[in-house]
C-alpha cells in the first residue's frame, strides 16, 4: 500500500485558509461547527482553532496551531488567543493513526448531508460523481448518551493540551472515533484512489483524504449527491 510523501507545511497552511473560506462561501460550514486538519509529518498535524465557525471561517495562517497525533500542543497559534483545537479533532487524529493513507480531514455540518446524519441513514451514491467515492455510512454514536455515561461514572479524563478542555465531549468524541475506524476499516484501501466520508449521527460529516484538496473535493461530491437525492425524493422520483 503506497503512501505519498507529506506536503510542505507552508503549503498546507495556505490551502487550509483557502479551503475554510470556500467551505463558508459554499454553505458547507456554519457557526455551529467546522474543523479541518492535515498531517505535515508523522508527528505534526496542522489544525484550526475552536471557534472558526463563529469567525465565519475568516481566518489567517496566524489562526492555525500544530498538535501531534495524540492531540498534544506542539505550537500555539501566533494570534495570541491561546484557543485550542475543536475536541472533534480527536476523531480525525485517531483515524490518521489507524490508516496511514489518511492525511487530511474536513468536518462540517453541511445542510444536505446533515439531513441523513440526523436520520441516522447512510447516503447511497446517486450522482455519477458520487459513484467514485461510494456510500457514506453513518456512525450511530449518541453524544448525549456518552456524556451522561461520563458523568454517571464520575470518570476523570485528562484532555490533551492541544484540544479545547471539555472532558465530557472528549470522552464522547473518543467513542465516535472508534465507530469511524470500525465502519471505514473494510474500505481503508480506497484512499489510494479517492477520499472517504462518514457522517456522525446528528453531528455532521467527516471527509478524509490524502490532502486537503482531495478531502474538500469529496465533501463537494457528498453534499451534491445528498442534495440530488433529497430533490429526487421531493419530486417523487425515488423513496429514501
């Protein structure tokens, strides 16, 4: 299984800013949640800060920080805010560890794929472009149930230094990460040809790729496919 070389970190940072802008302008991202990351080496992951959505994705390279694959902080963002990465980034880093082909990820609550996530349904390929990446499965992992379990057990969990310090959310996201690795395991080799996407129940889509560009392209494919499916159902052309 061939693994491509890592991209230059300056290239990653510039593209990350551009992709975040595109995600906002295309309506894929909103203020309720967005995150993005790419590995620049075996030990370094460039990622946005929590609150990117609230900034309407208007970020610069100074708003990006570097963590390792255990989500420990390596380099703070130069903007001086000391905000850490969104907690859901652990879903991304955990998959990087189990599939070396995965180098980048975009996460958002895009409106059309979100419908399927809220219904807990996989998204079948419908458009020609979606046939390339195949079905988008849904990980049925309930955030609220995991958070209740965390509090009921009086669990003490230390959040890695690179993530926003919310222990109950970190616990929940670790459970989701296990589900993502499980549902994508049979298809891990597909990343040699195209990106892989998965939705999390009620919580949006995660699209993995060998680069940010590939992850964003497959986000576009997944969202356009979901839109076509919903329009076809509204027109009575098919049943979902």
